[in-house]
């Protein structure tokens, strides 16, 4: 299994992060708790670092199944964040 380079999401409010956390936990069983952390589920390892002052969320997928591309993972996570903007 290989990992991906870090991906930055900007303009992420604290409310969006809370919504995103609930979505990721529901979809993948990964609990995104707190401003920093890491978790693994279903062969995928994510770490995150949230800067509330700058409203930036950096996510790194350090391990993933071969059949999932980095673009697919980050695209799906980005889609979840966008739904939390609504």
C-alpha cells in the first residue's frame, strides 16, 4: 500500500470541520476528532491538521489500498467538505 502527498482544503470553518468529522465517521469509520490526529480504517490511514485561525485543513493519506487513487480519496473528502458548506 502506498500513500499520498498532503492535500490542503481552505476556508474550512469550525462548523464545517464538525460536519466533515461526522460524515467521515459515518462513511468510513474514521473519527476525525480534534484539530490534529490520525486514524486508520478499511486499509486507509489519514492524518489531519486543522488551523482554526487560518481556516485551513491539511489531510494526508499515508496508506491506502492500491485500487484507490489519491485523486479519488481527496476528491471524495473534498466533496464531503463541500456538502458541509451548504
